[in-house]
C-alpha cells in the first residue's frame, strides 16, 4: 500500500456525505478508491443511495485538500490508516460499517485487541466515578486494554484507572484529533500519547469540530474494537446505551454495573441487567464471559505470586503483629503469647489491621496476612 492509495482514500473520505456506509457502497461498485476516482461523477451517481449532492462534494475535493489534510495530520503527530494498513485494527474490519480511515495518535498494538469498552454518563454520580476508575484499574491489571470515548465523567475515570494500574487505554474521539474535547481532559489525552500507554483515534478529518451527531457513530468504533462493553452508569436516555446496542448488533457481550434503585443515573444500567446484560460486580464477572481470552487471563491471574499487602502507616504494635504473622495464620491467643503484648493492646492492633485491609479473619478465629491479589 503506497502513498497514492492513502491519497485516493482521503479524496473520497474528505467529501461531505461520504461516511463509512457510502464509502463501502463505492468500494462494492468500483473495487478500490483508485478505481472509484477514475470512474468519475458520471459513474458515481449510478451507485445506489449516492445522491447528486454527495457526488458534487466528491468532485470538489482537490489534491490541495488532500495535501492540507496530510500536513495537518503530520503536524499533530498523527498518522492515517486505511483498511489496507497493517496497523488498522483487525476487529474493525469485521463490523458492518468499518471506518474508511482511522487517524491515530500514539500506539495501537496487536495486543490491544484484548480490550474491553468501558462507557457511561458524562453527568455521573460519585459512585459512578468510583466504579469506573475501579474497573479501569482491574482491567488494566488483568492485561485488558480499556477502550472508551474520552468524555468527561465515566469515560475519563475509566481511562485514568487503566493508566493508574500501569495498563493501556484507547480513547476514540467524536471530533478531529486537532481538538481536545472536553478541554479539561487535554492532559489525560497527552499523557496517553506521551507515555506510550495507548492511542487516540478518530475516523473524522483532523479539523472536524465537536458536533453532537458525531458521537453515536463514534460509539460503534468503541464496541467494534472491544471484546465486550461495560456500562458503568447510565440514565435511560444516556448515549452509552447506544454503545450497548451496537455491541449487541456486533455480537459482543454487554456488561453492566448495578446501581442504586432510586437513582435516575442508574436506571439505564439496571434496565440492561433486567434485559439480559451481565450483572458485573468484579473482574471475575467479566473474565467468565470472555471465552478463551477470559480463561487465559484468569489462569495468568491465578498464577501470579500472592504477595502480602502491608499498609504503609502501621504503628509499632501493628508492625509487631504483622511480622509475627509472616510465619502463617495464628489465633489471637497465639499472637499474644508470641508477641508478649497485653491482650487488649493486641486486640486493638489486630482490629486496625483488619480495617486497613492487611489482615483477614478466617474460620476458627485464625488471623492471617492478606495478599495483594
């Protein structure tokens, strides 16, 4: 695939009215972008559902327009992928309306195909933000790339959770990559690219402004890139439910985090669960429904060494009990004898270690260190 092919695809793609579906119709009619351009307006108008207005827009695109688009792309540190590009995500080729072009900043790796979409409301509750970041971290730790839309609220929290866990994340934008939207997420987007932790993607020409109509079509890319989609929090009219519907149409599994029954912001997600989506409380609920990929990630997770979790703020008494538990679980009486601590002092310190999540109480009043797993 050479530069001339990219230029031919862009000449079609830059025309108003040539979205993914129209581009697909042109490819079916002419076989390639080069052949379509050679055919010219007299043949374009014969393609079903390609009207005269779209034909006129296609004819109006010049080499200069393509030059400008490529120059803007290069200045922004982005690159153009067509469906023939080696880097073009394989999963997107299998949806009904794959993007003719993907603009990409950052890194898209083959391993990013092991991914999960995480979406939800822009106007969300504190609970929603907590859960989005929590699941972003869990997925990142498990080796799944988190795919979302870069929006404020749930999307941004999921991206940040993945990064916080040392994982990877992909933001699929509903505008051109020359624009940071929303502006307050600009540093988040730049950190994804700068730190080599994922990619920013858009099918829209580089200077495309933020328009409400772009977001529903953007959502099919989020679900298309992903093995499944997790809806964290959504009202009944939330745009994230569009992503859930598109995921179903693409044959993907939809997961939903349950919310408060009296919260309008959770009505959409609770409805999804009622209608058959997977009720999701933790990572295991996701891995269980991801087939061989989930089984592989579960096996890898179980094979990880179980390291003890030690809180950073232990006092001297708590540290003494913690050190004593290194040899294995003990009852409180055994700890008192081993440490020489007064029973009341040992009991208070043990209670604090349990509260801090460093120690767990097993059957038979046996206390043991918790692990980080």
